[in-house]
RNA sequence: GCCCCCGUAGCCCAAUCGGUUAGAGGCACACGACUUAAAAUCGUGCCAGUGUGGGUUCAAGUCCCACCGGGGGUACCA
C-alpha cells in the first residue's frame, strides 16, 4: 500500500486534478465544501467518513466536466489548544500548528481531493485580521454592541461558557454546576435578522435536511401575540406584558414579574415585602442551572404587596415575583391566566390564587389541575363572549389598540449572540477603552490587532482574559485623543471564525479585503456543504446570519451561503459513540494500516445512506478490501487493444455496463452513494462472469465494463482506480477521465415482463415490448386463454392497465 | 412535557409514481471446484412477507389513524 501511495501522490501533485480557478479555465464552476476540522490530534474515524463523502461529490463533478472548488483549512483557535498548552506548559500556537501538519499529512495519505493551494488557518493573523475588520463593520452598523447581562459561568474554570458548553446544567469540561453571573460582554445582534433567517429558509427547502430546518425554526422560535399595558397602583409608568393569548385577558387573576428583573426590584423597593423579596432573590440566584432545569420543580414566588389594573375590566391583580418568568424574554412580566396556562395554574394552586375560566371546555382546570389551552367559545369575557380563539384574539387586539392599551407583537426565542470569551487563544476584539472617549474602534490601518506572545503570560483560568496581563500589549494610546487607554482584553467566540471562512478560500492571501466580490459571485453560493448535524443550529445559523449582514453591506450578492447541505452520520462502535473512556475507540490510522486507504473509504461510503450512523462493528473493511482486489483483477484480464471500439462488444455485458452508468448517475445526484458502490459491485460480478464463462477477456465489452468500473471506483477508491486505469493502458490519471455517458439505445429492453392479474392474483406473465400501448396491452391480456377461462363470460368491473408492467382485471 | 425522525432476512442495507411472487449489493454461515493441505480465488446455496392493529385503494414496505419499540431536538419562551 505504501508503494502505491508513494507512486500516486507525486503524480497527483504534478497533475493537480483538483486545482481550481485558473484564470483561463472555462468549465462551469461547482463549490463543494467540507466543514473544516479542529486540529486537536490526528484525524479520526468521523473525519474519514465526512471527507470520503465530500470526495465522492467533488470527484464526480470533476469527471462531469466542472471546475470544482474543494478547499480545506483549519478551525484553529479554541479552548482545547489552550487547555493542552496549560497542561503541558506549551505554547498553544506550536501545539496547533503541529496538529495541523499531522492532519494535513493524513489527509494527503487519505487521498482527499482538496485544492492544496487555498489552505487557511483561522489562527493566522492574515485570517483573523478580517474577523476584526468584520467586527468593526458590524460595530459601525450597530450590530456589535456591549451589554450587561447574566451569562453562564463556570466557578471552577473561572470563565464564561457559551450555551452550547453547558450540558445538562454542568460545565462540559469539568462537570461543575454552572451558575449565572452578570458581566459586560460583546454581542452580535442576530435577533435583528430573526425574520429573514426564518423567511429565507424557503430557499433551502428540499435541499437541506428537513430536520435541520425544523431545528433552526424552533431555535428562532417566533411567536405572535400582543403587548398589553397594565397600570400599576402607586406607579406612574405602566408595565407592558407580552402574551400569545390576549383573548384570555378577562381570565387574568394575578400578575407575575421575573424575580431577577430590574422591574421586580423597582416594584419591591419600599414595599413591605422588600425584605422577603430580597431573601427570595438571593435564594434564586444561588440555585444552580442544574436545579433550575428540573421541569417538575414546584413553583416558588413572593407577593410584592402591589397591584396591577386589568385594562379591560379594572380589576386589581396582585403582583408576584417568581423565577418561572424569564427576565430576558418578552418584557420580563406576564399576566397570569391560570385556567388556560399550565404554569400559571401550577402557581395559582401553590399559592391559592383564584382560577377563572374564560374559554369553555369540558373539564374544569381548577378541579383537574390541567389548564385548558384549546380553542373554544369565550365566556365571562364581555365583548368576546361566544367568539372562538382566533376571532377573540383579533377582536381583543382591536379593542386594546383603540384604547391605546396594547398592540399586536412578535417575540423570538432567539437571543443575541454573545461573542466575548475570557480566553487567550482567539481573535482579539479590536476595541480600545479610553477613560475619556469610551469605546473606540481600532482604526482599520492598525489591523490586525495581533495576539501577544503566550510566553510569560499565565494562561490558567482566573475569571478574566489572560490578555489583560500583557501590559505592553494592552496599554496603548487612545486612537482618538491620544491619552493612555487599554485594549479590550477579551477574544472572540471561535464561531465567528467559521461564520465566513468559506469566502476566504477564494483568495486566502488577499491583504486588502476579506475576499473579492467578483470571485465570491463566481463561486458562491456553495453547491454542496458536507458536515455533521452537531452544527445544525449554531454554526449554520451564524453563517446564514453573517451572509445576510454581508449582503446588506454589499459584499456579496446572495443571501444564503449553502445551497445544499448533507449531514453525514456518526461513526460509532458497538452502538455508542467512540470514546477513550468507554474503551471502544477505533483509531483511523490502525484501520488504514490494516486494510488500506481505499478499503476504509469504500467501507465508509458503502455502509449505508450517508445520513445514517455507521457502526464500525457492523461493517467489513476486510470485505471491502477483497472487493477492490476483485475489481483490480479485472483490469489485468483485459487484453483488448486500448483503442478498441466499444460498440463492437458483447451486447449483454454492454447493457449491464450502461445500466450501471445510468443508475449510478441517478444515485449520485440524490446522494445515495451506497447504491453507487452496489452498482459497481454488480458490474464487477457481471464482468467476471463474462470473462470466465461468457464473451471472454478480449471482447471490447469487457474493456468498456472495466473502464467504467475504474471511473466509478475513482470516486471512492482512488488508488485502486488509478492502478486499474494504468494497467488497462490508459494515462495519465483516471481522476481526469470524462464521466461515461450511458447510450439510451443500450438502456431499453427489447422485451419486458408484464403480469396479468385477476382480482390482484397473478394469472399470466407476458413478454411485451416496453413501448406497448394501453389499448394493445389490454387486448393482449384479455385474449389470453386462461384469462378468458377465468373471467368465464362475466363483465369485469374494472380493468386497470399500466403499460408495460401490469394489467389487473377486477371482477365483481 | 412539547416537537421531529426511524422500525424490511442472523446483521448492514436495496426497492422512481402506490404496481410482478419484497431483493440490487454486502457481512456472516453452509456446501462445491481448485489444492497433498490450507489460504486466496471461482461457483452454488441459505434466510423475512416489511414492529403491532385498523383504514383508504383494483393494488400498500410506500398513503392515513392508533399503539409498541428505538433515536434526535428543546427545556418554565407566557
């Protein structure tokens, strides 16, 4: 195997079949993108699957005559490098670049069809300069801003955690219970794009997995309803609440504000409940995320000794503070309608508050403890009485609007994207804090703000970014007024890096702009994106957001970055995800050593549909290896002249060959790559048979069939395919061979079998021409002897004729 | 809790629109040929009526309903 590698890698380097974008290249373009890897150690089985699949697509399109852009790079900033550095006293930079070199050499061995002239690393200043530039563009547009907010905090790691790093209320790294902490942090205003992120999904419908679109829809979580303004006794300012059920306003019996909101604090201030409120607030603050997540936790709260006035009937509603209302959704306050909202009902039952039904239903929520949220006729609701839900909502909004007490409103589950990280190994945020001028953007001419050397910095977690301790780096004059100021010491979330990297591949060395617009319009949007479903929400949502921002900035002319998305499954072992601690880790390098690159790639592709998980204990790389050897042997048997006319070949084998071409193409276009492999196996079997006991090895059809096998196999087993190609006397590389086009004349059968059923039971099989007309087939079927006998003169109720496959005669 | 997806031979998987008696391919297994023998190779065979129960239809693995089993997403979003 090493010999084969040593032979072909230099040839591929020389021929560069996958180099894209020469200026004189007139082929139409395709952009195939694999999600770029994080350089933590060598490639693993998951990479091997993903890259095998991306390669099938890229190589297929090259065969089809496209100019294919298939780049690779490294998502090289991030916490694992920093942790490894702390553990070993090493520089994150050297750790990262060593891993990149290792992965790159594994990818070359794995024969990935990447364009090696376009490699990028996100930790290179040439790359992250443009993160900073994009940040400043967004800052100018008001899309990057700083706010104080309660964020996830790991008390052990002493750092902020992203939502995705909180797993079941625990820190994903150290399993400590995560708490909330109020911090001043940078955000991207992704919520401004919530509607467009939802609406543009219609473009992706059918080309992205339905599951991913659904997950994004749920994550954005648009809901419609109304804002209603409530006066508060003894307070000048009214309080606005958001509700999806304004129609149930007559059923409101109390009012709840989020205990950790500023509103709650201001309502409690000076009331006789203030002390009790503070005790409760402290208790809630010390509750871990873990406990907060428990769904059946009993309701808790404190009465604030204040009242809100229901705008439709003037009733006094007691105001409570509770932690079941979220401070950062809607307005942090709700009207409570216990009869028709389960949470409100649970609260009402805990604190003995009244329940008033305003939508008719068969059961009584006060008795059953089950709130009724369904549609029904309204009662006890003044002007809404008798109306159904939809009409009642519309009418209530009309009434409120007329009185200036409310209006229709929309809310989202989606929150703004917190991008600050108190970490070293990331992109420095290009802002300088000046005692006089405040936040001052770093002037474009001073970009990039390069990370200070890790040497001499204490990278261990201590609650603030290690960058702050690099005094020489941090202390700079204010760009505006020149007095002593300090750089922002936080770095950006690494998801910023990956939100636009696919554009940087177009020209990774460009130092005047993040990318060229003309190139972007030439290559993008990406024709096929391949990656794991783990990024269904975060990365894919952030990238869509960035693309829309760049569209608004005039940097690109498209609104969606990824036209088609394929989520490959995971490679598991014995039914569960591989992990060292579980003891079921399969090392890619071991598999490659044992079976060879081609056999591992073939196994990955053949195991099943690309979206399905592969259980490595279910598949057989040994079997794949045997098949490849069997295919390879065909090429040694071919002994016809290189330029023999295929048309002179054995008709039966030619038909099988051309059927395989047509079927494979169909399967490739719909990502059924496992079926392509099956077709290749079928063709190999048929060719073997033809050689051993059919037309013989000298027949032109054998050469044509083997030629086709080599091209089909070149998608998954490039070394074997090249060996076959060379052995048959072709050159220079099968990767450059044009895709074989099936001859329609060889695809039609002369005769096909048609069944004649009577009452669904098969009574006769006929050989008919595939082009037979409905009338002819009906007549032929009805004139069959045993059919006539079976009908026995009765009048068929109906005769279904579906030429050329089936006739069904239904008797009464 | 809510939302979504999936159940086809011992195992992994095929099966355009609903259309022949569910089978392309592979794994495993068994047998035969070759061999002194084994490996390799070549060949042959093997096995389910599509999770369960209903429904629609001339016709259901495919469409609809309910249930069972497995997997995923989300987490008090008013």
